[in-house]
C-alpha cells in the first residue's frame, strides 16, 4: 500500500462528508510536493466534461 494513501483517503472522506462534488475537487489547488497533487489529474480524467469548472460556474 502506498505510504501516502492516507492523504488521498482523508481528502476524499472530507469531501464526501461535506458533499463536495468531484468537479470542485478537480478544480482545487493542491500543494506541492505532496501525493495529493496528482489527484487533480485523476479527477480531470474521470469527471465529465459537461460539469462546469469553478471559474465558469462563478
């Protein structure tokens, strides 16, 4: 198991508890260097293109 998995798991768990949409997570700014910074790339791959980005939805 990845030793940094807890960072991703805790981020997703927090988002789920607060009903944060995947598109909102995709558009978030993640700190560097951390394992969570690749989360944006993962979400960009799985979140549908028809879900507005944060800048568009404002």
